[in-house]
C-alpha cells in the first residue's frame, strides 16, 4: 500500500486480515474498511445538508418572513406591513419593542444556540462510552459530536498508519502520515457533504418554483431536509463500526455525568495547554466566521431584496464553491506538503481580506461594500470557496491534539465551544443594526474576532501539543485503568 496519500482503493478486506494477523491479541485493532469510511461520508453528506440548509438558511428566512407578516410599517406602526412592496421596511413588536425582522432572526438564532449548548453539554460526554453510540445518531446536534469524534480514530486505524507502526517507523513519520490521512478523510468528507447539500438544494429550488416561493414551500423544504437526513442515517448507521470505548460507570445519571466529565476536561488545562489554546481560539473564530455568513444572508434578503428562489440559488452557489474549494485546497496541500496549521492560516488570511473590504468600503463610497446584487453573489461564492477547508482543517487540528481514547469528549467540547459562542455574533450583530440602522457596520465584530482568533491560533505548538496528549493519556490510563 502506498503511504504518501489517502486513497479509498488502499482499503481492502485483504489489508484488514493481513494487518490483524500482525498484531498480538492484546494489540488487536480493526483497520479502517472501505465500507466504513463510505458510510461516514454518506452520513456527513446528509446531516450537514440538513444543518447547512435548514438551520443556516431556510429557518432564518422563514423567521424573517413570519416576523414581517405580523409586523407594521416603520413609518407608521398603525399600518400593517405590506410585504408585496419591493424592499419593504417593517418592524415587529417583540415584548413592547419594535425590532427589524432581520435583527429578530439573529436574536432567535442566538437563543437557539444557547439552548443547543445546554442540550449538547448534558449528553455529550457519554459518547466516549461505546454502547451508547447509537443514541447520538438520532439527534442532530449530538450527531455532530459523534460524527466528528470518528475522525481521529479513523486516522489511527487507517491501514497505511498501522503498517507504518508495524514497520517500526519513527514517531515523527507516523505523526506526519496520520496528519495527512486525517486531512484527506476530512477533505473528502466535506466534499461529499457539499455534494449532498447541492442535491438537497436542487429539491428545495424545485419546491420553491412549484409553490411560487410561498411560506409553505419553505416549510416543506425544511421538513424534507430532516426526513432525508433521517432516512440516510438509518441506512448508513449499520455500516459504521461501533469501535466502542469503555463502559459507562454504573449508577451514573447521563446528564450529571456529562456535566461532571466536561468540567473535569476543562480542569485539565494545566496538563494540556496547547489544546486549550486551540479550544479558546476556536471559540472565538467559529463565532466570527459563522457571523460573516449570517450577516451576508440578512443583507441579501433584507437590503438587496433577494427572493426565496434567489436565496436558494445563492446558497447553492455557496455549496458548489465549497465543494470546489475543498478539493482545490486539498490538491494545494498535497502538492506543497503543507501542514494543517498552514492551511488554516491561509484560510483566515483570506477571511480577513474580505472583512477589511466589507468594513472599509462603505466609509469611502456608497456604490460598493455589499450594495450591489453582484457583490452578494461574489461574496457568497468567495466564502464558500474557503469555508470547507477552514472548518475541515480546524477539526483535523483537534484530531491531532486530543488525547487518544477521549475523542468524543474533546469533540463534544469543540462543538460546545462552537455553540457556546455562536449566540454572541448574531446577538451583537442585531444590536449593532438596532443602534446604527445598517447591517454593514456589524462586520466590524467578526473582523475583530477573526484577527484575535488568528493571533491565538498562531501561538499553538502542534508537536508540543501532541506530546502533551500522549503523556496525558498515559497518566490517565495509569490512574484509572478501569475506565480506559
């Protein structure tokens, strides 16, 4: 088998049997199989489609439409909102305060993120205990934890990595090979996720055309994405090997145990400073990057008067460019043998260039700075080209830094950091609009977050972090052999 790059063709039943025969009974590890990795790609393509389409686009648009439907004119609060007028300006009464529908959508997004944070925190830690794994696939947010936590495991049990270990290769060689394998699996995963998203967008666009862009078209489209995700998860789940961890301690309440274990993980900061730098940087960056897209969607829909159909088209463009960008950046990484850190820094530099333009242009001209329809199309495509590589490289960085055996626990913390910060951006953006009356001013917030997060991310020493993770795992196993 070639060891230079990941290839699905490298994984065969013969490889699996050969590698298992080389291991002692105490060391037996089931190498990654082709059917297993394909099942992982399928579940990524369906549950990501559900989250990216419904959670990030369709639901916010539906909320804005409903708020406008029950709103009043900005100029006269006694007159019901006329949504048939192009670029209508309305506000909605929320507990005695009149709020723009776009800002209301951002506030609802913040509330949803807070609720999601507590739900994820209350069940996430049980993912490390094998027999409970199937529970994760029935809940979207928890599904994210379980799906991501497979990635570092797949890297360690890939046939190329196991063969390198069997040959007695040095730690640095094995680490580099494992990094490339995880990067490739992650990149292919996002490529399939975007392809699945494009397919679902095709159905949603068809529904919008058939039902003339009505409220019902959005409602049916949201329902379809959920049913589609559930159907394919049921189909793919049997092909995902359980790869169980230790049994959950007897007599433990899931919720209490999850909270205790999460806080125990946070308390390990002194032994794992590099991974905690990453978690803090991710807390900042994920909010900044997600807020860019959230503000873009609001401006396109509210200020540039994109219709339901146009919003679906531009979202499909984002998915198409994300698929293309994921593959192009993978080729660049392979060609120049770039590290995960370097790929992330390239993506963040591109985000900062975009944000500097979006923040600066309105101060010099009223003709540019996301004031034209073509700019809306361009920046959605631009963001799409970067986004998959950024998020893919970020989860690979965590895969490299997390202690072996605690993958689900650390990926739950990774997603908790995402959920824990994701309410801040929409809330602050909505508040900035409420004060200034211009959504473009809100881009200052993600710019500040992106610059600060990039600086912190650049301070991480990956080799030191990997050493810390290995040492932590050894000390953990020695202290609690019954749990690991």
